[in-house]
C-alpha cells in the first residue's frame, strides 16, 4: 500500500473492512496509518531504504521492515544504498524482523541475505518471470533475456525508479541530462500510463517496465512453485559450498 497514494485513506479502510491479515506499506510515513492498522489486528511491514527510516518505522509500531536496496526493480530510496550495505546496518539498528529485498532471485541470494542479518527475503523481479504473474509475456521475455546491464535508474529528480533499458528509459535519461524539470519528466512519463503499457500491455518500446538488476540471473519463466522449490532445494547446497 503506497502511503503517498491519494487514495491511501480509502485503501486502508478497505483493508480493514476486508479483514486483510498482513499488509506491506511503502513510499510514505508509517506514522500515519500504522496504529489504525494494528488496532484492526493487521500485521504491518513497512518498506525502508535507510537505517533512519527503519528506526522510525520501528518507533511507529510496525511489525517488521523490508530493507530494500537499490538493485531492486521499481521505486528506490533516494540514497541508493545497495542491499549488501543496507541490510546489515538495518539488522543492527532495529529489534523487529528485517526482510531483505533487492537483488535476490535464487538460493545464493537468500543465503547471502540471511548471512547479512535478514530474517527473510522479498523478491519482485524473479516473480515477474513466472507463469502465474499477470505481467505481459513480452515483459516476462524481456526479464529472461536481460543481462547484468539491462536495467537503469531513471527519474532521480522525481523519485528514482529502476526500469528495463529501452527507448523510454533512454529518453528519460536524455531529458534528465538536459536539465528537464520535474513537471516535464512527469508529463513525459505519464506516471502509471507508461508502466501499464509496458508491464501489462507488452509495449516494450513506448512503455516502461520496472525491473531489478538481478534480471540477469533469471533465465526462464517458471511456475511460482518451481521458483520456491529450487530455492528450498538449493539452500543447503549453497551453505555447503561455504564450509
Ligand atoms: C514490476 C514491479 C512492480 C513493483 N511494484 C511495487 C509496488 O507497487 N509497491 C512496492 O512497494 N514495491 C513494488 N515493487 C518492488 C518489489 O515489491 C520488491 O521489493 C523488489 O522487486 C525487490 O527487488 P528485486 O526486483 O531485485 O527482486 C515492484 C517491483 C517490480 C519488479
């Protein structure tokens, strides 16, 4: 639930009326709705990208934080801290559970995240390339084809967002290099419209698609169960290579 969304208050009310058990809040101040959600018996995890925000979220009563590094697909923190340095510092700073996100797509990533002090992981880009995901097949195909340099951070002036490189990404970067204003960038990107075109309608030329840098290690579209099974099956093997 993006807390800066103009419909946040209505969404919170809907979550409470529908008796949703657990909710992830992001992009906004956890002070606003955490107490209300907790009073309704809902477990609240909040996405953060810095130690300061993790401590703030803990203070406002969230049950856990999702520490998301700037490898992650989609919106990123302003300080662009990578998962590898963010997670251990957050784990040291708070007592509540820490979920690591950004750059994790297989058992190696899960083992690394736990070694860094995380209690669990959140994966986004890996699940785009699953049969169950509502992403357009063109988007899934692009994730599978992507290599280590296929994504880029755009929109630093209006909110850093990691997307697949394509003509839209190139245009945004060019506008930024030429000093475009926030209004000009927002007007070109059209906020939700280009994401919808890229991610759900499969227009990989004039649409944009949120995608993590980890796409380079995702080589096939799989069922969600295959993704999870592979992580569970390989977890001990990865740990064994460390001994
Ligand atoms: C296509 C896509 C859409 C996403 N949409 C949201 C969103 O609406 N809200 C949110 O908090 N995070 C969103 N994320 C971020 C994920 O929840 C997750 O934290 C992130 O993908 C983890 O990094 P990874 O992409 O390296 O796995 C999105 C990620 C992707 C790839």
